[in-house]
């Protein structure tokens, strides 16, 4: 999607973060990524092609880059036991 937008002359960027649950009683969130494009009337406008819609308050931005290679969630060399587990906990509140 980023390539298509850029080909059309629309500035676009890759956004990495978390996607919160649709229900308020479920505090579960997941690592997620989406696209933002520059629209003069809306400034940076978020689009989530995976979920086929616009970004909303559930999209929690952590990093922004030109593409995935600029901001992978994990980068580097791992030195340790073969068994590992990554867990996250994200707590958010609406803007006031």
C-alpha cells in the first residue's frame, strides 16, 4: 500500500504499534502495523489495510518509519536459551 500511495505522489509511512481490543472489558492487545498517508485536509491519516478500515483510538502508535526495515519490533542478536517468551502489556486511556 505504501508503494502504491508513493507512486501516486502521496507521501506515506509505515507505523508500528499495538491494536487494542474492540471491547472495553477485554484488555487484550496485539502487536500491529498500519500505513499513514499525508492528506492536506487531514494531515497524517491512518489506514489499516489488514482490518480494511481507517485507524481509530485502538491503534496505539509506537514507532514510525519509511518501511518495516526502519522500525522492526525486534532487531539484533539473541544470545541465550532456546526457550523464550515475549509478553506485552499495554494500558491506554482516551485523550482528554
